C-alpha cells in the first residue's frame, strides 16, 4: 500500500482523537465561550453523532477536531500527538493526510466536473494526477456515482451533490471523517440515502464524527453524545 504519512501516527492504538478539557473563547463584545471544558475520546472505528441545537458549539467542536480551529485552553490529541505542539504546516499536512470533511452546503466547485471535484482531494497528499484520478473514480463508485463523473454539480440533485462531497472526503482514504450537518440541506428521502452511505462507511471501519440537530439522523450512528451550551453529555 502506498502510504504518504509524514506527520500522523496511523499505527497508534490509543484513541484516534481526544479532547482534554477543551475551551474555545471567541473574543469580541460580547465574547462567546463556545466550548466550556469538553472532554471526548473517539476510538478508531467509532461512528459518533454529536447532537445539539443551533449555537451549542457543534461546528466549533468539529472544526477543532478537524484542525481548522485551535482550543483556547485544554489539549487536542490526534493519534496521540499533542496538536498544539505542531507547527502550522504540520497541522495542515496532518489534516490533508488524515481527515476528510463533509459540509451541509456541499462546497463543490460549480465549474469543475464531478470527477475533477473529487480529484482535488488528492492534491494535499502530493499524489500524481493518474493516481488521483484512479482514487477519485473508486470513491465515486463507492458512493454510487460512477455514471455521473463528467456531470457538473449544478446538474445534480442535492443528494447526489452530497454524495460527490462524500466521495471527495474519502478519496484520500482519511482516518477520520468529519461531517457538519450533512443532511441539513436535503429532503427526507435524500437524507436517508446519505445516512445509509455513512452507515456503510462506518461498517467498513472508517471513524466518523457527524454533527446534527436532528435526533432521527443521530440515531443512525453507533454512539451519540449531546452538546448544549458548549458542554457535552454522553447519552450512550
Ligand atoms: N468566529 C466566531 N466568532 C464569534 N463567535 C462565534 C464564532 N463562531 C461561532 N461563534 C459563536 O459560538 C457559539 C457556537 O457556535 P457554533 O459552534 O457555530 O454552533 P452550532 O454549530 O452548534 O450552531 C455561537 O454562540 C456562535 O455565535
Ligand atoms: Mg454549526
């Protein structure tokens, strides 16, 4: 297998991600304490849903887990590595090699084809074009969109767009898949299809953290945690 790991620790057998008393304070007036001392342990292979109402700190927590944001106090360990000790370029390299993201609004490039959108996932890892194309095609097959590779996102349904975004997120074989309200823009039928896809990915061993305000969606995950006003409570 071709491994390009440079920063992470894929063989680490402890929790893949661990938040230790993490706070996040947004400065301003008024200042907002979005996370108030969060402790969370995510094991490899977990499929975890974080449920909470709007403004409860879900996206802040997911951005922290995804190395897009930093704790104000406390520590985030990824694969045993204290991420606050990483230089910015190592954080970016670790994010690129190990973490995939799916967002509510898909974040696809409208002027690029489905295949091109998914191929962009491989750029960070320094893979060549042929390898990125092969991985992109495989990922699109995995989400059932091999017949849409040359389409443009604007010609696809919302559910199909989200499947493209999921293909992009998994094309690089991340070790942690993070999803921020992935069904938030979808109708019920498409939400169900996306939840089935996440369940399949979870069953295949991928570690998934999904945030949602919808307890029906959260029930599809293997574990659930609730967040309210920047604090977690474990449900199961
Ligand atoms: N960049 C920011 N600057 C200031 N306040 C922010 C910022 N991001 C989030 N917040 C505040 O932090 C709280 C939690 O936000 P967020 O994590 O986005 O919640 P959720 O995703 O659960 O809706 C909210 O009160 C929000 O207004
Ligand atoms: Mg949010």
